[in-house]
């Protein structure tokens, strides 16, 4: 069996020798042209005049395109057709593409793009959440509300209450490979596009619309991305479409890549949120009711903001059984970049809301936040029995909860794993002892304060747009027994291709080297969903399995008939096909089947079962299952400067029966660090004119090697998946991102050692934030 | 603009090229010499994806002009393996799963190789700070550091055996 093995990433050898090709590395044919955008300098206004003469006069410039030159659709929206590729009369944010320069070199195109003389009539720009609320500038007719029970009444009756507001900053994806596309015109008006995208089918769709051709005239290919994280789910559309339009117009290959600054200015980010909360609870910290108001800054176009905001609502319970809850969500339209998918897709923002509430409750009651968390956990259902060890839940949380273990949106939580995970992690991280040691340290040290925090994660797996939960695959077995495998998922470093190849190899009982992993290609597997929502291996693994099984059955039937045996007696293992006493190598079996005129090619299809819900009412089962994890982080802060660092992190994460533990642990580590970055150092700053001031790594700080925790212990929970997923594994791309929340809570804990007031940190907790919070807490406000 | 003629050596091979006076060495390597192992992550010297060596010194090739390579020795990721045989550092990066999307990997390997040549026995802290200019968005760095420490240990024991 090739599954469950820690085999190296399929392209590892190419990567370490520098020969793995990304879109920008593909050798281009002679005469390839390069494209760059001329961008809006203001946040909101009408274009009065656009003089592009100077742009056109730059040596090397071949063509300049504006909205008027778009032959068919001028739209790159993944949802609401509200996102013109090139501005049409009005500009909506600083950085919006207005015209495109096509030139003989990348540099010439970029330089010329700066020379557009544009006169605007400025309109009032709505930049902030407050401004958007005041102007009632929003997507959808009003706020969405999900509720369970009567939260206001429950809070009113409760013996204690906390109330608060906090701000959560946006986050730049900072995929190290910027957005890139290359369009190659073909005969008869066809187009081949190489695009660094998580969603080739969407690129195909948007390019076809822009060229006015059926989708069959466009083929999109992507072998790998240099990181995606959601930032290449819809944000690649603009580059691919403009390259295709320019390539069609010039009949020459056209290529575009964003320079880092342009990339950060033009493309959407994780939504910034404000969350207001009110919660009522008893003396032990058991939550009776909670109310959230979530404000999401969506930017100028809808993009994926609605499902992002939905997912934020769907995660505002995180791991806690809330008797009464009300979640109100405002999706605000602002003159800023159109925010988009980012690892967790709104889930992190929703989750940190309730984690903040629990932290605040524990602080108010003077309890250990871990106890308050455990007391409020969902119950573990019987019959799960799949994972060990599984200590019983604290008795108080068991009674009466079995019948009602439902989320605020009415989904029964059947697979809750966090009681066991929590106990095990507290033990392995030595939480109690370290907490006591930190208290001692803090009592003795005035300047450097330490903090420690535990945070659990329960993350729903499935696209909440239910129809997206489908996948296709195409598998060929050649006469020599080698296998060519293709599916709709894309590779962005997460190791999807390797995992799925392991599935194919184990279905045929052959070594994984016999399986060729090929670029994702819309000509091979059509109508695919984005590789997103952590669903890559769940969906594509199953689709590949289905295709392999079809071929396997055909071979088995053929050989069984030849040997006059039952089909069930044919076994595929160890590189062989065993039929009774006869042993064929897999290659021999394939050759025999070919000679016997058996088709050795098959498609596979999979759709996730059980999911069904109403996103307007917020009721039903949006998720097939939940993935779990927990982390304990210890930090130190310098109270004089606000500087801080992570000293130690311990993680226990549930990947079900992991398809590849090495790859999964890699996902967990990377996700934690990215999540911690979101909440600590990664600060996006816009000025009053709506200009992003942090648009390069010189000013926008993602975690560096020197920031890695001194001690970093990561393990996978020895669990399974109660649902029938591919080999009972669980999705692992997004859930561990939210483990980073413990870093934020640990900073809050450290600040709270400075005084009695609740620190009420905003995110990201930069040095400035921490410094300010220390002052606040010391002054007792 | 008239082009400049540059004579240099890349990974030990004599190389000549013509480039614009303002063209970066990164662009020369990628666009003129077909060596696409060095990547552009920022173009401003902040991410390390373009790391190469110039006369053995680690530099960001996005901050060096092609013309500056005249008479120098340029080392890139493509020159680290010995034909088909991987350098121990490359092997260890594979073994430790120290890469995901892999786009930071060439820069990190070039930078690390230079470190180990200078300092065969670095502490973990030295490794972390040496690599602080090489950003990786995927891995969280843990496996990278383990791979480097493990390579250093292996290289040390090999050189002991030789001596
Ligand atoms: S591209 Fe040279 S340091 Fe980033
Ligand atoms: S592996 Fe993707 S940036 Fe390092």
C-alpha cells in the first residue's frame, strides 16, 4: 500500500535542483509579448479623460488596450459579473486596472504603464467599515442573520456578561510566486493558457467569455503554483484574460506577471473584520447565550465575499456548544481592493470571535481559559470509537447534551474529537507546570512578561456552495503497465499530486513511481471546482479511486474469465495481478488486457454525500465532517517596546488516517506559522486616500526563519474519519491555520500579567498593539 | 540603448552575454541564459528567492546588474548537484520534506550551501538568522532548519572520515 506513507513530494528532486517549472519559467516562443496594467491612482472617481499617447510612444510598446478594445466580455468576476477587467468610466479602488500595455519586454510594458495621463472627477471614497455602515454600502440587501434559540433572553438572564469589540486586520497571501499567465494563440482562434491558478476551469470560462468563443476553444493548463493559499482562486483571472485578448489581437504569445508591489496593490486579500460580541454565562463560565455582529470589509466587487462571510458565521461557534446564539453579518462594499479567498475562507475570523469571548469570560471570572473551553465543548457522541485514546468528556458537559449537540446552524456534531485531543496535548505540552512557571516568572520580572494559551480548532469541511463538491479524474493504463493520472485538483505545494498518486498506486497495487503525475488540464478533466476549501485530496482522491477501480474491474473481469475464476479472486498487490495460481506482473496484465481489446482508460467522478443546507436561513448540513486540532503557544513580550516572540508551540492535529504524514505535518507547521503571522506581524496599512502603504516585503512582514518558535512540537492525532472519505483521511490544508490563534491568545495572556484590566488586543498584535495594550492594562482602563 | 558585452563564469562554465546596462543579473540568468532556478519574489532584495553567489558571496541577484558579473564567478542552484548526483543538502531537503511549493527552495539551498562552506558547525540560531532573509510562505521553516542541521552534521562526519 502506498497510502499512509511519508513519501516525498513528487517534484522534490526538481525543486532542489531548480528545474521545477512555474508559469514564469516556461520557455516562451520567439516574439512573446509582455503585458502590464496601468492602474488607478485614486480610490473612487469617474475617468474624465485618459490620454495614452505617451504610453504608446515608448519604444517596444506594441499595443495599448482599454475597456473599449475588449472584443466581448470585459469581466473577471468569479461570481456576480461586477468586476470589469479594465475600468469602464468609473474607478473603484487605488490600483484598479484601467488599461493594459502590450510590449516587447516586461520592463518596457511596466514603465510605459506608468505614463498614462488620466484625469478623474473624484467621488467620495468609502474606505472603512464605519464609512460603509454610515452609507449603508453593502452587498446583499441587508445583514444575514443565523440564530439558534433566543440569545438576547439567555444573555439577559445570565449571572455574568462580557461585552466587547475587536478589529481583525486583513492579510496578504504573499505566495512567493506572484500571479502569472501565458497565452498561446492556436489555429482557428483557439487559445492555450498557462495560468498560475487554483481554478483552471474558471480561467477557461472567463477567457472564453472574453474571446467570444465556446469553452471548448480554450484549454488551460497548470502544473504547479509557487503557493496559492486562496489568492489564486479568482485573482488570476485578470492576467489570463488580458493575455488571451492580447494574444488573440496580436496572434503572438502574450505573458504577464505581476511585480510584487503591483500584486499586493491589485489583488484581494483576507477580509478584515470587526466583531462585536455580547455573551452571558454562569459562575463556571458556561455560556448561556452569545451574540456576534460581524462586519466584513469586502472591497469594491463581490468576488467570493458572500461565501467567505457565510463561513465566518458558520465558525462562530468553533468548538463550543452554544445553547443560544445569534450571528449577524454585514458584507460591506468599500472602495478598497476586492477581498477574496484566503486559507480558512472566513473561518478564522469567525473562530477568533468566539475564542476572544471565551478568553474574556475566563479573565472576568479568574478561571483558567482551558477549563472554560472544556466546559463549553460539544459532547462526544457514542459509537465514534474510532480514535484512541478517548477519555470521557467532563461529566457536566455530557448530561443532557447528547440530544442537542447541534451548531447554531443546526448541524449535529457527530465526530467531536477535542476532548481527547485537549487532554493529550495538555499532557504532552506540560501545560499546567509551564503555566505555573510563567506565573512565577511574571511575579518576579517587571519588563519581560510571558504568556501561554491553548486554542482548539473545529473546522467544517466541504464547499459551502454545495454544487462545488464534485470532482473528476482521468486515468490511463498503458500497455507497459505505466499509469497516467489526471484530475481537476491543482498543485500549489500542498502535495496533492503526491497524495492522489499514492491512492492510484495502491488501487493498482503498484509502486508509486509507475504513476505519472501530469499537469492539471481543462482538456482532460472538465468543469472542475477550484482547489480550495481544503477539499483537494478528499474530492480528487475519490475521483481518481473511482477511475482506477473501473479499470481494475475491467482487467479483473477479463483475467477471471480467461482463468475461469470468480472476479473476486483476482488480486492487485505488490506490483502483480494474482489470478488463482497464476501471477501476472501488472505490466503483463495490462498488455494481456490490451491484446484482449479491453479499454484501459477511464474517467472517475465523485460528489460529496450528505451535504445540504440553506445558506440564506443558515440551516442544514453544510459540512460533510469536521477536522480538529489544538495548539498551546508560549510567548514573551517586552513591556517597554511591545516586541514579542513565540518561545514554544505544541500542536496536536487531526488529519484522520493521514494519506501522507510527512506532507500533512508540513501543512500543519506552515499553516500555524501563517496563522500566527496573520495575528502578530502581518499588518496591512491603508492611508486616508485609500492607498496601500505596505506593498512589499520591506514593509509587510510575514514570519521569517528567525521567527520560528525555539521549540516546535507537531504531532498528528491518532484518529480516523467517521465519514467515508478517501482511506478515512481528513482534509488538512486550512484547519491548522487557525491553530495560530493560540499565539494571539498567549500575547493577550502576557499583557494581562501587567494589570487587572482585560487586554482587549486587536489583531494583528504588532509590537505597537502590544505596547498600547500594556499601557492600557497598567492604567487599569 | 547599446548593449554591454559581459564575460563571466556561471557554475564553472565560461559564459558570455550581451545585456542592457540596467538589466539585473537575475533577468540575465532567467531570460538570457535560460537558468530559471533563481526566482523573482520581490525584486527589492527582501525575499531571497533570487539568491545566488558572486565570487562565493551570497547576493540577491535582483539587486546586482548583469554588467557587474564581468570577470566574476556566478554560482546558482543549477550548479549545486554534481551531474545526477545530488549535493547532501539537496538530499536532506528531500528527506526532511523541507519544501512544499518549492519556489523558495533554490534560494535557500544556495544561501545554506554558502553558510556551511563558511561555517561547517553552525548553531541552530546561526542558521535561523543566516536564513532570515530567505522568506518561505509554505513550510513554517521547521523542516528547513532540521534539514540544514542534519546536512551540517553529515558533512562534518564525512570530512572527519577523510582526514
Ligand atoms: S527577488 Fe531578489 S530578494 Fe526578492
Ligand atoms: S516552499 Fe513555498 S515558499 Fe517555501
